[in-house]
């Protein structure tokens, strides 16, 4: 029922009730008989009018569109409106207002019998009680929601970690004809009462783990079984560490399962700084105790699933082992069917963590164990779908690409879905002829290049096309300066922030990124950050074995050194850091009183980034030539 219909009905009842109240008042002044009936009806009409005015005010308030119970009162409001309209008609004398005005009230008697008056009062009272009950329910719900928001505000989130976060809206899901058996197997595991608590899905870089995790998170959310999700991503701020993992998980769980609120609230009340505690305390207070507090419905066991993707992108190996050790304790939760899906590369710290956990707590599946023909089928289905889009969009021949070439692409891609995805983005680049792009891909595919080389080298081949030696040298230097910095950033920056931090013109940044859409997410909105489409691109650029043959190779230590130096130099620029940087004129102002607009104007993205991460880049640069810049910073700007 639309809120607009409810609001219109409320306005109508208010108007009619005011008229009826006015008539009752005039009768009480002018008519001698039935005095008590008139006053009783007038009092009830006034109360009804007051209740509906309260309802009207609530609907006009900031939470009006969230008043669920009130928004479903259309039938009751229509009935009340009809009753009040009939009552108004009965109270009008003769055939209308002209008659009432001509005759006058003094010559008339009260038109309702005692029985009619009692029935009218009963109907008014019933309507009033329904409206009051709905308002009470909505008020209580709104207060609970406000209390919950206040509680959850104490649980800082890792921005973008949830599978359905805004930043992730363009990330792909599995094609309906791919990964069918694997997805079904994991769904069966989640529902099996005797299933193990944790499912570990491992695979090497580029095999599609995140796409599988995203697809499953979506399926669990659609059935109401998803408790929370956390998609790790190195270089994306808090998504690259475990610091905000449990607060983020708890925040999502409480919103999806309100019955967890009391236990989580108790934890926050007892430990307001719980998000800064050790991971063990966070897990026990925000996850384990709240989940064990849930009472299952008789004869029914709730299913709750947490999806954790790319655990290998958590930067601290010790945190990974602690996290796995804590998650293994979830098998103690018996009142609900609690399941945890974990995806990662088979890195040693993760393997060690699962080995310590034991087979009783988890089952695992390695993507390389999937039969070759199944992988070829899935990649073929994906390529067929994506290449058809390119063929239609670019008006190519119906049989493009040829069957033999298509088979070669499938064979070359297997088992890396990232090869297929990057190749399709490369072929679909609107600035280039798809057939010419395809020829470049095939040239590398026919060489003895590794899968990752075959995936990314065609992109770099195109960067140097039609360049003489001088121009190529400039382009490579700019690439290493700009893209080399992007791949070591601790969290992504928008194009404008990259330009100002690195002291490179906006035009130069745009030109260097314009041909990298197959490997970078470069938004048209300058406020949104530039992101890596896949971590394997970072691995490829920083691979020390690429030196010295690969001209675009990025020295990781030098890249960190360069970014650290740029951060320190940024601090020395006029008015970047100063006393009262937001021009508040009040040194005791709380952060909550400062608008985001003021903060962004006074501390733009690159300044916030430099303040947070310069020391991290300095640590990873292994010293270098930073001492002079660091000394100047501590001497001049550190106090701010």
C-alpha cells in the first residue's frame, strides 16, 4: 500500500473529523436536549482528530516512509473516513447546509438516538485504537532501529568488504552454465545437518575463486541464509587486514538477524572499545556468544552462512593463522547450523592453519582437481557469451572468431578464468579493432609464455604500438611512476588524488590509464577510486623474475620509496597541513560535528591517504633516501 494513499486518507479523516467536531460544538451550544450524548460524541471525535493529527505528523517526519505498520492501514483509514462522512451527513440538518443556515440550529433537535450515538462512539473508538496500536508498534520499531544504529556505530566497518557493497556492483557472477556441479556441491554442504562447519575452496591466482564466492553469497542472501560476507582485497584499506574483520561480520549479522542484538549490545556495553581488542576477544564477544544465544525454533534449525573470500590477501600471516584458529571454534555452535565458506590461494600460512584445525572442523576442495573437460566446458561457455556480445556490439561477422581460433583461446585460458576475462575486456576495447586485438592475443598464446604472461603481455604490446624509442622511454617512465604507484597503494585513490599526490598532470594520468581498462577499473566519475581488477596484475608487474627483459617491470621497493617520498613532500606544500585545518575556529570540535564536505575540502583524498600511509610505504621501501624528507616533516609539519 503506497504511503501517498495512506497520507491522503489521513488528511481526509482530519478534515471530516474537524467538521464533525465543529458541528458537535455548535449543537452543544444551541440544542438543549441530549446534552450528554452530544458532549460524549464531541469528546471522542476530538480524540480521534488528535490521534489522526499525530499520525499525520508521524507520516510527514523523517522516518515516515519507514513506518511499516502504519503504512498498512489503508482499509482501516478508508473505513474510518466513510464512518465519519456518514456521521457528518446525519448531523447536517435537512437536505444540506442551506437548509441548516435558513432554519437555524435553535429550531432543531439532536438528530441521533442514544443507540446511534453509542454506535458512532464505538466505531470511532475502534478506529482510534487501531491507529494508536500501529503508531506504538512503529514508534517502538523506530526507537529500536535508532538504538541499533547507535550500537553499530561503535563497530567500525571495513569499507567495501561486503559482497553487495557499492564498490563491488560491477564484479561478475558465474555464468549460469559454468561451475554448476561445484556450486551445487557447496549448497548441499551448507544444508547438510552432518556437514562440517568450514568449507575451504582453494585455487591458484585467476581460477575464479572470487566469482564463485560472490555467486554463492548472492544465492545465500536470496534464500535468507547469509549471515555476513567479507571479501579481502590487498591495497583496499581495511579490506587488506583482519583488524576490522569481526566488527564488520558482527555488524552485518545483527542487521540480518535482529535476534542477535541483545548479546551484541551486551558486549558493546561491557567493552565499548571491543573493536580495538585482540581478535580472540572480538570473536568471542561479537560472534561466538551472540550466535550461541540464539534459541532455535522447535523442530527447525536455522542456517547461517558466512562467506570469506581471498583470505590470502590478508596481509599479516600471523593474523591469518589466528583467524582460522578462532573460526574453527565455530564447530562448538550447536543450536544453529552455522557454516563458513573460505576461499583463498593455497598459500603456506593458510595450509598450515587448516592443518592445525584438523579434518573434523573442515572439508576442502581444490579447483585444480576439477576435470579438464569440465573446466574447458565452463571457459567455453563464458567465452561464447562474452565474445558474442563483442561480435554484436562491433558488427563483426557472425562466425567471429573462427572455430579453430575459439578452441585455441579455450585451450590457452584453461584453467585461468582471469585469462578469459582479461582477453574479453582487451578485445572489447572500443578504441581498437577487435580483430587486431585478437591477433596480438594469439601471437602471445603461440609462444612459450606462462599463463599470466599470456594474460597480460598483450596489454603492454598495445601500449608501445607506433612509438619511437624516445616516446617509448617517456611512456614507460610515466607508466612506472603512475601505475607502479597504483599497484602498491594501501587503498585506492581517485584520478585527481593520484595526480596531486604523484605531482603528475591530470592529463598524463588519464592518458596512461586510458589503455588499461582491461586490467584496471578506471571510473568516469573522478570521485571514485581507480582499482585493480585482479590481484594477479599486481603480482605480474612486481614479479622480480621479469627483470630486466620486461620494460614495464616495477621494482616494489622503489615504488614504495617513491610513494613515501611523495607523501612527505605533499606535507611540505603550503596549507596542506596547518593548525585548525578545517577553519572551525574551535579546537575542541568533535569529528561528528564536522560535515563530510568540509572534511573533504580541507583534507582531500590524497592528503588523508598520505597522513595514514606514508609510514607504511617508508617501512616497505627499506629506507632509501627518505631521511631528509622525513626530518623536514617532523621538524615542520608533524605537530599538525
